[in-house]
């Protein structure tokens, strides 16, 4: 139990850091160079982790790094930008909040990780909370933006599950660095072709990129893939709901925004959904079901045969 809580705390670093990128990007980064911004964020972070790992890909990991880097970094960043251009943040964040369910389905198909009832319940409660947090019924919806957001969510969910499946025997720093370098390398030529020369970088912009590169990308991605290694995909996906929650709380604390009663209710539901998806919740429900099962299995009547229930690990966490 302590180990699961520790890895859940490590994993939570990622969505909390990613939730802060909305504020940093809006205040400090150039708005007209999203492809360069994504490349500057991914490539230096990958090279930094590569210096730590000191390992280059071998054999099949050259093409696996390209696939994962495109799904989780390169194409993902581009699609998220398109969604951000054409959709309000509330709509885009709500679409991305459905990723826990998609991750569970991919993990079921690729990893034979059957979704737990607590995972599915947590996903439903958490998604409902995100909707209360972010949707007020006045935001305009663009079909192209919705499609881009859905594709980004599906691609990253598939990429995370593939990374979990392929990463046996690969240390997390190497795995993360290879994806970031590959994703950044894919973005650079696209940025040059679409956006021309790179944007000028002043002091605040450099500080903003420094935060995104070191904290919100290198550290956050390493924590995320560490969580995927030690926790189920369903549990990690639910922890990802901290992303929109962090964005809302930072907007309240630093940007002078206020929380409505509807948003406060949504906040409570998001936290409840995350807690429901943790292994401790499944273990608690399992313990509560044991006395009921024991009550049915004990106390045989005079003419009944005693039945002994097997204790062969049916209640795994």
C-alpha cells in the first residue's frame, strides 16, 4: 500500500506540472510560434535527460522511439495547439479528461489489464467533475478543434499504453529522453516550413521556456512514465485528472479568477474520482465484501456440509 501511494505521488507530479503550463504559456511565451514552442520544449528536455541516462537506442528502439515520440510528443503537441487555437480551454480540457477511459480500453486490449469497477467509477465521477469545473454552456464549439482534441487524446493514450508494454528492461530516463528527442526532431522541420525563422527570445520568454523544459517536460514526463511502470494504466489515467484541476486552481490563485459553487462541486468530484481509482479503494471495497462472503459461508445448518472458501489471492490490490 505504501509503495502504491508513493508511486501515485510521483505520478501526480506530471499532471500538476502540465496544468501549470496554461498559465506559463499564456503569460510568457510567444503566441504566434506554437510549433517552435513545442520543439523548444521537447528537444532540450530530451537532450537533458539523455545526458542523465547516457544511453542511445539500440535495435528496434530506434523505430519505437520515433513511434512513441510522435504519438506522445510531436504530433500530440501539434494537435493540442490546433485544439487550443479553435476551442476554448474548457472544451479542450474536457475532451482530454476522457483519456482515463480510453487508456483503460487500450490497456485492456494491449496489456490484458481488465478495468476495475473502481477505475470505471472513478473515471465517470472525475469526468463529471471536470465538466462542472470547466463547462458553463456559453463556449462555442468548433468541429475541427474537437476532432484535433480527440485525436490528441487518443494518440497520447495509445502512446502511453505502448510505452508501458514496450518499456520492460529500459530505464525511465532513457525511455523518456528518446521519446522527447524523437518528438522534437519531428517538430523542427515542420516548424521551419510553417513558421519560418524562430521567434526572438527575451528574458521572461527564456525563463518560461526554462520552466517548461526542465519542470513541465523533463521532470513531468519522467514521473509520468515512472508511474506507468509501477501502476496500472487506469490508475495513472485517473491521476491525470489533476491537470485541469491544477489549471483552474492556479487561475484562481494567481490570475484573480473566482470559483463558482458549480466549480467547487466539480473540484470535489474530480478529487473523489482520483481517489476511487487508487488501489487502496479497491482494497477497501474488497475488505468490506469479505465479511458478507464469510457470513454466507459460515453457520451451516444441522444437515449442511461446511464450505471452506479458498484463500488464493482473489482479492488483489
